């Protein structure tokens, strides 16, 4: 278990562990090398060899033992102590609260959202943001919640199901998810106004979708397609796992209108 914890610190690209603090590294090497040096010196002095023989034996033998045997073994044995500060920081990160983005379909009846909030609170999930998308046969609620580290998506799914939610989708989120939606939309609109050619990429970012320049129905993977008509041809976007809501489609069309107006300006 201890070695597993240490190996979890390794870089995902090169596989190397972070370099320990210089003081810890020096103490670890001193503790590993000193007993070998003392024992070797005592043995050579006890044998009463000639000066050059003593120097040669000490230099060659200590170098081989330290570089090939003692130091690598000591680094493995003392790895947990060497990387102690990093392990403590990682433990604090692992035990910190997690953010989740949840999409759940509910009946459009009074008290449904309150019941959902109650069942999430029973799982110690704190609702940080909520947005309601009105559909023809109900509502699609999009929430951002924070939970303790031990609360997993299956437990959240169970709580949502008990509240009457269906078509549940749960994804890990980051602090960027909590950025004010209006501020984010204005920033994307400014990009389109400055450069109408950015429109496909901006809509893809707004919807969390993939821009498909040349869609082929026989080769497009499963998901929901959204097509927006332009004077020079349609734009197609693909999103798997989440259907586009009427509000999202309306936002994409408003960005398209802005791009068309900006393109006609001198």
C-alpha cells in the first residue's frame, strides 16, 4: 500500500517521481551510505593492507556498493519518507470536496425540485448552481453540486432516482463550471463579433459539442445532431449523452445571428 501511494505521485508522461526536498535527500543518502562506509573502513583497517591497496579497495568497493546496491535500495525503502510532504498534500487534495455536474429530467410539478434538493442533501450534496430547461414533457434541471470525497456517482444517481428523476447524467466538474453563465455567454459573443469566422468553434464551446464540418449519417457515431442553417450551407454539431435543450438551441441561433450581422459590417 505504501509503495502504491508513492507511485501515485509519478508523472503521467515520464513516470518519474517528484524530486524530494534537498535536506531529506541528503539525510536519506547519509543514512544509507554511512553504515557501509564505516563497515568497509573497519574491515580494511583490520586487515592492515598497504596504503595503495587500502585506497583502491575502499574507492572501488564503496563506489560499487553505494551506486548499485545501497542507494537504490535505500531510495525504495525510504520513498514514503522522502516524498512525505507531497503525499500529505495529495491526501488533502484527495479528501477535498468534489464538484459534479448533473442533468436530470423531472416532471414539471410543484415541489419536484425541492424534493430533489432534499434527497441530495441526504447525501451531503450541496447545490451550488441550478439552471432549468423547459421541455415539452417536463423540465431538464442542470445542477452543479459539491460532495464529500466518498460520495460517488452511483450514490448521487440513487438519490436522484428516489426524487423521481429520470435520464440522469453525472459528470465531474471543475471550478470553471461555476463561472457566471451570462458572463461566459457575453465573452463568447464578443469573440464572434470580433471574428465571425469563429462561430463554429464558439457554438461548439457553448454547447460542449463537437463541430462536424462534413457529417455523414452512416459514419457519425451515436449522439444528438444539431443543424444550424447559414446562407452558405448548414453547420452541424454532435453531442453524445446529452440531447440539446430548446434554450441551448436558441442561444446557438442568437450567436449565428450576431455572426451574420458582424460579417456585414465594414
